[in-house]
């Protein structure tokens, strides 16, 4: 039986109007110098008119087009010197005009808008009950199939619907900061992993550098090496790869006045990289309880694939680092949202066919991997992979997967991993979670649904997904329904049952321990409150299936608690547990709506039986 999937109406389609202004170098250098010379020699009045017309045409398409022209003029100012002119002596309007000739627009998402990843927004303030503020990243593709990372913000409601914020057409690129310190040994090791092994070229650069070096020192060494070796096509490719690897270590910062939907992470330059592919963002909880966001993505320069890690805390400032190690290669690496048994954990697909799991003491170095999952069912026979970072649930790590079947059709699936030992699969779907329908199967790559990361909210798995590498949408599925459709593996069956959530309201610490001891083997989730006031606070935060409450308590006793629940239409079955031997008290409690009345000391068998029968009525 298939899972009840709730597709949302929102569809994200490519928008050719969203453009950025990129540095344009028409080359060769003789041509560049000729353009600059012509602009300098243009009559001043004609130059002003041309600049003013350009500003009128493009100032409403970019946040600060004159600032962009100035930046791009500075990229070619050394050619002005070579022509015998002093750049600073040129009037500002001619400097801006020169910059405009070395600028072109690039439509970042004109071709495709796909492979989304969803995480919680760092800001969760001022929301209604059951809501969660989110950030969704997308892979946006434009001319030449160059990919970048773009974002949208929104709010997930308790019923699974999503209210996305509108984005403007004014897209903002970040300021690039190059201040990284490199280790020579790690740098050379990564080159070897990338199969860049022509020693004479590598040594021409690296022999000039100390054991540690910064980006400026590397750039100077690279330029000197170009003067000392024969620049054959092969040698040029190797030097470009060295430069690309160094550029991967960098930081970028967005202006604080840019909305999340107006930020784009574009490759440093088209010459250095052909795109940023399939970022898998995850909210990572550190051992001290603080949170940071990571994303793994694949960088591609037309020749070499480089897995890369992004780090951010606020989605304004991003740090980029390559991933090292023998197993840090290929696409589709997804980080677990916390350490497991003291180690970082990652899902990967190092052979392009199966899912693997990796552990490491160092977030940036991944040396070992073990096979986790092989294709099993017809809809995934060709290959499988992950669809984002695992999601922690009470029953285990929920890992969304994708499988490739007949006619190269991609479908979404899911497996459940043991919480303490995620190398063990305890359940998996034998049928796909999502298969492309008639509207979703048409596109740049037909018959594909794909995701790079989902979240859990209000017991719903909220999944953004791509449609045939062209557009994107969202869906949700009930978590309990998903578990119920899973097939247990290796004799694991507990996850197929719903887990009841009990609220124990008891002011006596000894009695608390007694009840918890009685129920410790019953697979219940139990939250403890010390009095009626604390109980109401817990009820406001979480969903409970049964309340076990004492009667005599300070602040707010059991009767007052039940009366308040009745007044507020809070319908949770309540069982009173008390040492009071008074039938009138028992009658009063039952009249208020208590479903059971158990005397202390509690008989363990009686409590278990009453809970079992009560919960059985609600499908547990």
C-alpha cells in the first residue's frame, strides 16, 4: 500500500529576469587594450551620454551598478597603465564607462531551478504554535550550465503548508574574502587525491612556499612558476587546477540589507569553476549545544570534481573549505546533524552505485567508508543515493534516499538507521515514497524527482524536491504513516509501532522514580513535570497521549489541572494516581473527566494494563 503523499501547489520555476553583473573579459589582451584606448579617446560629452544611458538602462536591474563598474575597472586598470595613462587621472565617468565595457549580465536561473535542500532558519522568533521558519537552498543554472546556490525563505505551518516569501529581481553577490592559511602537506595530498600528479609543474609552485602559506603567497608563487615552465595545454590545466583548489578556501559576506531570497553564492569566476552542484545543508548541533550550519556540495571546473564544505551561522557569512581524505570524492555527501559516539558521520556514494557511511574525528578529513545500503528493489536497481542529511527521530535516523530504475527514472525512498549505531539499517521502504507524475516527469532530464534535504515539523516530514532537473516543488508525509509502511530489517520491528508520549505530573521525586522504573521497558516516551503549572507549560510545547497525575501538589493540584484542561478544550486522557483513600475524591476526579483512578503505591501490572488498554483505543 502506498504512502499518502501531500504535494503542495507551490512550484519554483526558472526566472530569466534574475540577473547578476559579472566581470567580462573579451580577451586577448591586445583586444582589451584596444577597447580601453577607444573609450579613453572618446569625446567627454559622448562618454558622459553613453554612461548616463547605460546607467538608465541597468541601474534598476542591480543594487549598485556604479559600484560594480568601479570594481570591474579595477580589474583592468593595469592595462590603462600599460597604455601610458594614469588610471587615477582619468575622470570618474570614464573609469565607470570603461568598467561598463567589461561587465555583462548573467541570468543565474534561466535554465533550471532544482535540487532543493531545506533547513530551519536560525531565527525562530515570533511564530505561532506549530510553525517553523525555514530556508531552502536551490541549485540555479544559467547560460553554459554554470550552477550557483540561491535561497528562498518561508514558514512551514502546523498543517504542512508553506508560506514562501517573495523575492525581488535585485540579486546580490557576496564580497569575497581571501585570507586562508594553507598547509603544504594537506594541499599536495589533495592534489594527489584529485589525480593531479605532474610533479614538475606542482614543484614549480610548491617549492617556493613554506610549510604554511597564505593565498597571496600562493598567487605570487603561481605567477612566478608560469614564467619558468613551458605553458603547454597540459601544464596550463594543472596550474589552473592548483589555482582552483586554492580558491576553494575562501569566505564570503553578504550585506545585512539583503533578504535571504536575494543572495546568490556564485562560483568565484567562470574561469575557475563550471559550477556549484547540489548543496546539502544541515543544522548541526555541537557538543556544547550551540548550532552551526554546514553544507556539502560538489565544485566542478570542467575537468575535476572537488567535494567542498560550507560553514555558516547566519546565512550572511559563509566559509568554504575542501574536503580531504581518500573517501572524500564523488557526489552526494551528506553530514549527520550531530556527532555519533564522539565522531562526525557522513553518508556518501563513493562508487556511484551504493550508499556508504563514514566516520571521522576531523570534519574536513574522511579516510574510511563502509557499505551501508545496496539497491534491493526494482525501482532502485540501477543505483541509489541519499537525498540529504539524516533526520533524527525517536525511532532512528530517517534517511531519505533516491533510486534509479527502468528508463532511468528517479524516485524517492527512505531507510531507517539505528540511532546509536547508524551502520545498521532497521527498516526501509519497499515501494517508492515519491514517483514523478505527469507534470513532474517533463524537463531537462525527464522522469526525475530528487531532493537534497528535508526537515521534520509537527510529526510531518517536509520534503522539497526537484522535478526533472528543471523546476522544484514541496510535499509532506506523515512520519507515523512513513514508519508504518517500512519493512523491518534484521528482526527490528519496534519502529512499526506508534510511540505514546506520556506526561507524568508528580511532585515527589521518589514517586517519580518509581513510575519511571515501572514503565522503563514499555517503549513509552515520558516527560516529567513537578506540578500542575509545569504540566501546562509542557502541554503547550508538546503533544501528549496520556497524562498521569498526582492530586495533592503545590501551586496547581491535579483537580485544578484537569479543570483548566477542560476549560481550554485540551483533550488528553488523564489518569489520577494518589495515596488518598477516599471514594468521594475518586468520584470527584472521575466526574471531572479522569479516565482512571489508581491508588498508591502503584501496582506495576495494573498501571501497565490500564495504559495498554487506553492506548489501544487510539491505535497504539
